C-alpha cells in the first residue's frame, strides 16, 4: 500500500524538529568549539541515527574519546544550502503548475 499523501512532508518535519533539538542541546551546553566539547550524555543526548548522520556530515565533531562539539560554521553553511534547495524546488513546482494550467491540464 502506498503511503498517505503528505506523509513525506510530515517525516521531514519531524526530522527537522529533532535536528533543531540536537543543535540547541549543544548550544545550550556551550559545546560549540573543540575546547568546550562535551559528551552526548552531558548535553542530554544519546547515540541515535540522526546524531550519527550529523557526525558523518561533520556537524557534530569528535575531539577524541567520547567528546563532541557542534561546528556552528558548518551548521550555518548546511542550513543555507538547505534553504537554497527548498527555494529552487518551490520555484520548479510553481513553474510546472503554471505550465500545466496554461496547457489546460489543470
């Protein structure tokens, strides 16, 4: 059975909210540089899939042992890229809708 319409958007929203909570946890505990790195437990997190993905993307950086920090410059760059991609997709969708409407298919 195919997923319900809009379920992808819901999942993306949930992931985005969890991502923001992880970022906020590091910021609230001051773990934003190698010198201020903390353990995941110190910032109230556990090792989950999203934390793992953020490590792979170098948003959460290990300084050795089990201490990590949020690379705020990289996080801002990733956020800017994400906003550009969303804007481009939105423009493409609008263009497709307008073209379909002009062709009488909507």
